C-alpha cells in the first residue's frame, strides 16, 4: 500500500460512542474485566493503554469486544512509517475502534498509522468507521509550549487523519483548526480528584464546553471506592 495516500474520511457518528472512555490502567486483565462488567450499562468505550497491553496482550482487546464494547488501544505508536503501518494494521485486525500515534513522528507516520489501521480492520471484515488519533502533547509534559503544540497540530492536520488527543486547555488554543477532528481529552479530573502526575487538567464539564468529543478518565474512576457512582456523577455533570 502507498503510505502517502490520504486516509478515507467516512467515519462513525461520534455520538454513538458516548462521551466517556474509561482507562483500564491495570497490570492484569482480571482487574480490568471486573471494571468493564461493573460499568457495562454506563460506558461504551474502554481504553487499553501501555500497562495493560504489555501485561495481557491482544487477548484483553478481544475480551472487551466480546462484551459488546468499543476498545481504544492507546500505545502512542512512534517509529518509522512502515513499522507504524504494520503495527496499526495488527491493531485494526484485533477490532480496535480507536488507536493513537504520536504526532512527534510527523505527518507521513501519522498517515501510515491511519492506513494500516483501516487495512487491518478491512482484512477481518470490519468497516472503516474508526478513529486514528494523533497525540499532540502529553498532559504531564513539563516542556509544553504553545508553539510546539501548534507544530504538532499542524502535522496531525496535514496527515489527513481524523482525530487528535490533547488536554482540554490545549483545545482552547486552536479551536478554529480542529473543527473537523474527533477530539479526545485525557487529564480529566472531577471536582476534588487529585491531579497526580497530570499538569494540565480539566473538569469533565469544562472539557465538553471547550469542544471535547470523548473524555478519558482513569484513576478518578478505577481507584474510587465506588467506580459506578463516580461514572454516574461524571455523566450527570455533562
């Protein structure tokens, strides 16, 4: 496949995913699946990040999909375009609905991620309704600058992929440039929740007001004494 071809632009209606993705930041899939089963009536998207994917591998993606949920595999792919293409193709073939690639890799690499992702989904009979997200800057990155963020955003836009990841506060910097992108916002902290290692955080309601399409919440939910009640509180606040 020619990795310089712009990614297709037919994608699923964002509202079908809901507004909340729960980050399953665990070191084994037993703990992760307990949360999925507990929240099954409230949440449609679950994020499998580096920790859980390293611990449990592709099997945990299949387990979540078997529960009828959408999986967001957040590995922040960053390598040469050919390698990223092949890795994204594997993730697509697993049935992931959303994946991430780091915009620091440049527009060609991001485009390769989108094309590999779609090819993988197509190979196993899935449609092109998916989101390849360019990660702009980590919410914990102390080297954040507006110029660097805008440069990363330019790479995302130039690549032709259909989504991005950034903090809610970053959305306010370039709202006029992100209208066509599916915007995923981590670093969400409900009132009273500790920031932890996150430097640029936003409340759920404020993130939505700033233009977020999907909120990613991990520790405030999975470390809560009542994860279900916390999810319901977040959703009510929206």
